[in-house]
C-alpha cells in the first residue's frame, strides 16, 4: 500500500488529513524500539503553537482587525496606499504586530489580553515551566533602549531610555546586526532564574529620532497618568511604531549625488561595434581606461587627490555591442564623446541611451515581491500563516471610523524610507550621526510601589532578574 502524503486524506476514512489523524501513530509504530520520540526532552513542545491557534480563532477576529488599525494607524505617513499595505502585511511588521496582538491589546479595554485569557483557560493544565514562559512574555512591553555594549554571539548591554538603568540581554543573532550606541526598540522577557531574552519584533531607529522620542514619552506620561510603566508602554506601542514609520520605513530618500556633485542617474548607452580590433586598440591606448578582470570589460577612471583612482564608468563588449554605464547624465555625455573621439567615429556607432533616477530605481525595487521568509519563533509562526487578516479590505470597518477606532492622535506628519529585515532585528537603511544626548527621564527617586496583585505584571527593575552574572 503506498504511503499517503501529509496533506492527503487519511486512509482510515475519518475525512481528516493524514497529518491530522494517523501520521503520529504510524510514526510511533515504524520507529525502532528504544528510539526516543522527537517531542521528548522538549520543555514546552507546543505552547507557542497552541497560543498562536488560540489568538487567530473566530473569537478574536475583531482583535486582529482592531489591533492592525491601532498599531499602524491610517497610513498617512506612507507615500501611497500600496506602500502602506506592503509594509503592514509584510514580514517585518508582522513580527512586531503578533506580540502586540497577544500580549498588549485588550478588547474591550477592561478585559484581559489574549495571553491573559489563554492563561485563565489553560493555566491549570500547563506545567510550571510553561506558565513561567508565558507569564514572562505576558508582562513584556515594547520600550526604547540604547545599546551600551555588544559581545558577539553572547549578548547586549542595553540602557533603558525611560528609567536610565541597564540590563544584560542574552542574544546571539542581534550581536551581528547592531552596533554600540544604536537606538533599539525591543520587548524583553525574563523568566525567574534565567537570563533576560529579547523577543521577536525588535527594530532600530536612527539617533536623530532620540530627542523627539524622549520628549513624546514625557508628554504622553503626563497626559495618560497610568499607574505603572507596564500599562503606560502597552498604550504607547502605537507611538513607538509611528516613530518607526516616520524615521525608518517611510523616511524620504536623500538627494543622492556622485562625487562630482551631479544628481545620481543610472545611464546605460548602447553602441554597435563596427570594427572590434580598432575599438580594442583605442581603449588600450587611452590612459583613463583600465582593463577589467573579465574579457572585454573596462573601467573609466581618473586619479584622486590621494593618488588613488575614482571609477567614473564601466564599459563591456558583449557580442557585437559596446555597453557603457555611468551614474550621471553629465558623465554619460562626456564618456560618449571620449569614445567617439578616440575611435575616430569608425569603430562604433551610437544606438540608444536609457536612464533611471535613483528614486525610480528604489521604487522599482520595492515593487518586487520579497521572498517570504519563515522566521517564526516559539511556534508563533503558525499565527503568521493562519492569520485571517490578509488585505486592507479587512481593515475597512475600523479605518472608516474616526481616527481608526480610537487610535491615538498623530502628533506629526512625515514622508517616506525603507528598512530591511535582517534576522529578527529590522535594520535601518543608513547610520546617522549621533545627536546630542538628551536628558534621561526618570532619574529622580520614585516612591516604592506596593506588591503586584495576583494576575498582574510586577514592576521589574531595569536590571531584570535572571541577568547574567558575567554581563559586562
């Protein structure tokens, strides 16, 4: 009897897919005696998957729609509706949205979060380790940090920009993606007796956003008057993501120019080769032409002040054609005249020229659909794949209401940029010079808070419990 595929109907006749029915039992029967199950020795084998499936159930459809509208706003910072949709339903934004949906969003406002409801309903059947894992993440919030130190493959030393205290975070991938003094917005989770860990959905802001961000946090703290920082930053998540949109995702492109000060325009010129030996001889005799590594390729260069060479253009002989590429119209014209002068106008004949501005090239690149990457952690990838919110039509009922169904007022406008995903940290497009240090709020002494009530999140200090004793 042929072995059925995972998605084929189960041969037992139950009507379910094979993977949902008898696959597990067949694998147990076919496994040699004494060989451990692949699920054995796993502390929390399906907790993330169960939580993900719970969050995308019919009971929480309105949570998904409302959460998208609250967290991302109405897209007024985006250059177009399509650009906003590509961002909101892209992988980078989903990694930020999923923890917000599960741990932060409460609907109605006086009800527990999805994680809180899951804990109420399934807590009695959970192990102590599972409960500790979920409690740590249920009490995590997005907060801004400054990267004080980086140890490759070990972790990060972060300074909480709100409290001014530091925390050592065990992390591997991010140590290769961010550098000292980066401005990081992240969600940290600390289980008792374990190192602090950074959850998915962290993103970077340029240093020129620091001053405005701190001022915004001070204003929001005074206006909201929340009893604790956990509640405050749950409400401020849309403010932090709005800064991400303004300063990274939809930040306007700079005015790009080459070393001569010419506007950056990619120009390609095609010539028909009439006399190949004469063309090769002319290029070889021109001191500004350097032969490349590939046969028939050349660089148009000039010396710089330090004795080096500046590349002004590239030439390639492909079959019966000469292809010339430069990064400005001025250089394109100069190179065409040079080629025609050195060849005497008999070795090549100009055919056509095509050009594309830097901004047009970036827009074309953005329209290319990115490869879908599976970066889900702790089973939450099932939530990404099973999400019922797939396009902007699902947002229509919420976005049609005033200010996006209670979304916080937007305090600034701003036009577009782009950020690329690199691991689970969203990398900013370019490094910006550090701005002057702003005063750190919260340095003054605060009165001691009463012990947290049952089911609420404790007010952890910035140096969270579980911090590595070997932290720098």
